[in-house]
C-alpha cells in the first residue's frame, strides 16, 4: 500500500510520544502500510542546530520525507507548541517538503490546556510545507499513556479508541490517495 514516515519530535529517549508512535506504527503496518520510524533525537545536534543541509543524516531524513506517501508527526507539547527539536528538522526540509503527502499530526502533553497546539502551532507549519491533506489530529494526555516496567505500553481505553479512529482515518486517506485510478469507460 503506502509508505508512511512516522516522525517523533521528542528529545527524550524514554519518550511517551515516541512509544505511542511506535505503538500506532504497528496498527498502520497491520493495515498493509510500510512504516519507517524516524526519531529526530537520533539526528546529530550539530547537523540540526548548525543547519547543515549537506550532513548525511539531514540528507537521509530529507530523502525519507520525499519517499513517503504519508507522514505521521508526533510531538510532545512544550509551552503550547511543538518541540524545538521537531522545529529544527522541519526548518531544514525543503520549503514544500510535504507536497502530495497525507499528514497525521499527533501531540502529547500533561494538560488539556495544550490541546489546541496541533491546530494553532503544528497544522499551519505542515500546511505551509504543502501537505496535500492534513487529517484530523489527536492530542493525548500523558496520564493516558502508561509504560510498564517491561516497557509495554498501555493506552487508556478512551484515548486508545480515539487514536485507533484517527489512525484508521489516516490509513483510509492514504489508501484513497495511493489507489490506482479506476478504469474509465469500460463496458460491463
């Protein structure tokens, strides 16, 4: 089906955001998509902060975005906006690096006071980069994402149901964008 780039903008190695994305990646894979995870924190800081467009990690990330049919962008919310780490990467992508892409914005945070960060901070940037279709995003409270001692992720039932719905809508939107055109004018 479609190739999906799943981008975590969290700077933390033990991030709930990244774990949630990897959890959702499995759902997309089960729906037949090829999912490529990208944790922005693994890109060298000197490449991101020095705006080194020629750094191999930046070149590779740019190629991953270009190759993808769809992009899932996940970020923790800091001070009512997406992470600075994610901003650093988005700033290094081509201005229209999301042209033709279907995008699913996701955010996590400690309080519902940040729920509008997707619509007021992240969505305008994704739109300005030319995303063909930005599907309904979702904000998940940190308290609804639990990580067990064994590393297993548990999402609270209400949040899990809502996330499944937005991921399935994203998957369906990808399917409609990547499906071959129907034959026109054929007699039955």
